[in-house]
């Protein structure tokens, strides 16, 4: 495929990021080139410390990179002001964090509603959509529960519903199934695949969970701050890719 950024949801070229200075400097990304296509679910794999989460954070606009270019749906992150970056994230990006980051003083429906309320949607509409998404992730009837009364797997599903509720174009997931059993992990991955197939959407997942590899359209393996290889996964129907 030609190197044309208009063909991609995410287009990363020569991106580097170093933490610290001088003798304590640690290069986390070393001239990374990476692409994610519209309409696909792409997984990023590799050993701990290889740069996966740093790359996700740069793509999401939550981490400033040192050199290179990142375009997300045709918008150049490196050219945005801080306010432009924040507005772009609110409207276009959904985050699924490994640590959940739920607000303990809000119940499940209120947590899921937050992205819609930030974008100016009325509370009634926001909570109606939140209830519907909670049902999709297997938490129907649990909307008024505090996160403190939910298991780790249930909290993860609330966090996933929150990431999807405002229908972002790009979903960024850091170990979305780490707290889930096989059945609920499969339910979530099928939902993420449906999201990825919607027009103008893309899902990028960092994972170590080999139970879900077969849900990917492509897999990108990282090693030592660089992309080592990219593999097609036969349209998401083969689990033959096993990272080194």
C-alpha cells in the first residue's frame, strides 16, 4: 500500500520519545513508524517495556512526543495547541484504561455518562445511552451501583462502556480484557469488533492476552521501542500469530 496518510485512521512517522535527560535518559520510542486503518481492529503486542503504552499515549494525544509526526483521521497532533488537542480528544477518542479510572463518588451510569456530559449532551439523553451500553457489556440493572460495590471485571466493563458511549472515531485500549473471564472477554471483543467495523472508526488494542488474538485484523509487534513486524490475521479469523 502506498504511504499515503489519507488511507489511515492513524499514521505515525519517525516518532521518538525519551524520558529523562543525560545519564538517566531512557529512550522509549525510537523512530516508530506505525499505521492503523479505518475499519479495523489492530492489536499491539510485545514484551513489557517495549514502548507499547508510550505509543498509545502519543497517539491519544495525552503524551507529547519529541520528534516525528502523528496524524489521527487527517489531523496532525504535533500542530495542535493544548486546547485544540483537548477538544480533539473529547470529540474523537475513547480510552479504555487497564486501571479503570472510574470516579468512586459516581454510580455506574453516571461514570458512563461523563464523556457525553462533557460534550454538552443533556443528562437525560446521556443516562439513557449509558444504560443501553451497560446492557451491551452485560451489566443491565447494575447502573445505580457504586464502583466500590462492583468486582474488578465489572468495573472494567463500566470503563469500556464509558469509552464507547460518545461514539468516538478512535478507540484506544490498554489491556481491555485483563480483568475479565473468558466469556466476558469474548463479549467485549465482539463489541469492539462491531465498533471497528462502523464507517470511519478504528480500534487499537495493546494486549498480552493470547485468548483474544483471533479477534484482530492485524497485529503489530514491538521490540525495544520500535515496530518489529506487522502481521495480517486473515480478517480476524486466525490465532496463529504468537509474539516472540
